[in-house]
């Protein structure tokens, strides 16, 4: 019971952490060492017990909710935390100013340090809601990208990239012409578990951007980005993670 | 989304940080909870500690410059757990990690398979191990971490992860097969 390999190297071998030379060395040793062979069998048995036993414990839903609330608090009022009590009046005034500025901001094109769109949030939501009225969703209803793409030909001064992502869980439903911010745009319609996602596409001269953080209003979420001379805005009532997934698929 | 860590104060996190955090760190909440649950041996306590750790991670998020987000988060979770243990159950931390690795007859695979088939028994055996043994096992066997990740999470030098695991496994085998006769008869 004194084989040095049994005590340590065996574990590196079991865990696939030995380099090729040392692994080969150990395997060679294993052929002649009954002690190591037995020990390896035991370790493998222990490992499969550990992995079969469902010992892994996932975070409870309540914890997820608490954490989201914490993050909200830490994001929304980072300044207020360190403000002394006598300054609350000033804080209230600041909030009022911020609130009115944001109110006015919503009336104009969406503007922040990272993104500027040629349409307002209100126009974006209106266009999305309008498309959900009976008979308004698609001008060309087809799950075939090779039907939808040529359909736009001649109807717009640009050709929007059209791709079906049915395999990834976002089947293409169709396309239509729409107007956003006074501009003719292509609207690509995708579905996600009975939810509708509109992806508005229009040409731009602005440089590429990454996919911007989500926007949220009236229960609708949107993601905006620019890529290769096109401006994209995906909007839906699906969760942001779904929306982001589709945005990434289109972005590639 | 890019170059977000320059020129801004440490604690003031904006919507972009939040979005990045949700993308990179929040998906590892299960890993965070699982590690703290096994370190603290209590679901209720680990809910509190995982929540605290997540908030700490968020506050330090500007200091995360890419790389392995899971390992980064688990490092914070582990530190938060140990701080909690020091305060609430200092006795548990008093076991020496560097105990000698005793040469001993290995337990047969069959005996281990029988002992390990019972989830309760396996869970209890794991809980009897000192935290520093328990954590390497949880990280390796439940979380599937590499030696490199284990080293960065637990602050053990990478060269000693292998022997730490060897010790921990030996302790677990012993704990599993040396269950008290009382317990063994209860299971029959």
C-alpha cells in the first residue's frame, strides 16, 4: 500500500488534468499495478455516485427575485445611498428634474450616450402594436427566406437581410412594409412560442454598434443596433433574454 | 457596452453595467447557490449568503475585466461564505487542511457503489468533511471546474489542487464506508 501514484497522480488522471506524457506514463504504470487499478475503480465508482445522486442544488425562485430587487436598488439610486438626510429636499428636486427631462426625452428620438435612433420610442411601440391588429402583421406571409427577401425587391430603396431562424427557435413568419420615424422600413416578423417579434430594418450611414442594452416600456422590450449600413430594432413582449438571443442571431 | 470601466466612480452602476451583469454573471446564480449551500450546509443560510455575495459581485463588477465569470463569481461567493462561517460557526473552520495523506487500503468499488447509491448517506458523508475538503469536491464533481478554476476560486496554488482532491476523496470514502452501525441498520 505504498504506491505513490495512487495518492496523487491517479487523481490528475481521473480528472483529465495530466498532460499527454504523464497520462501515458500513468497508463503504462497502471498495467502493472494492481493497487492503482483497484483505486481507480473505486474513485470512478465514487464519482459516478456523486454525479448520479442529484446533489446539485439550484437557486430557489425566491432568491432570484430578491437578487433582481437588489440589483434594481443598486442601479436605480446609486447616488441617493450616500446622501445625508438634510439633503432630501435637494434629492427630491433632482428627481423631479430627472423625471421631467426623461419625460421630454421620450417625446424625442431615443437618445443616450450609446445609441440614437431616427424614430421615437412611442413610434416604435405604435408600429409594433399596429402590426398585431388582425390582418396587419405581414404583407408577405412565408417562412421561406427566399420568398420574403425578393418580395421587398423594388418596394424599398434597400435590400434588408432576411434569414429564417426556425432551427434556433425563432421561425420566420413573414415580412411587411412599415413606416417608422417618417421613413419607409422593412419589418421582418419572427415568432417565439406564440409571441410575435418585429424586427425593423432601415439603412443608416452611422457606424456599426454593438447590440445596445434593452429598452422597456409599457410591457414591450426592444433591442437596437447597427450593422453594415443597416439600423435594426427588434421589439416584442417576449423576455429580454429571448429578444437578445434573436438579436445575436441576426447580428452574426 | 464597450470601454465602460473608464472614468466612472466605483459604485455607480448604470443600465449598461446592469445589462452586462445580467448577461455574464447572473446565469451563474445556480453555481453560486450550490457552492454556498454545500459550504454552509443549510439552504436558508445560503440563500442569505448567496444574495449578499451577488450584491457584492455587482458592486465590484467594474473590477471584472472579462475572463471566466463563473470563477470570478464563485471566488466572491466563497469569500462571503467563509466570512459568514468565521462569524457564525468559527469551530468548523478550525480543522487543519494539511493533514497527512495516510496510506490506507482502498475501499472496493462495490462497497462504494452500495454506500454511494443512497443520496441521503452521500450527502451526510459530504457534510461531515471539513469545508476546505468539501469545497474542492463540490467544485470538481458537482460544478465540473477544472484545476485551474478551482485554484483561482479557492486560492490554493494550482500545483496542490490535485493533492487537495486526493485528500478530500479519501476522506469522503472513509466517511461513506465508516457510517455508524446505527445508521447502517436504519437503512436496512
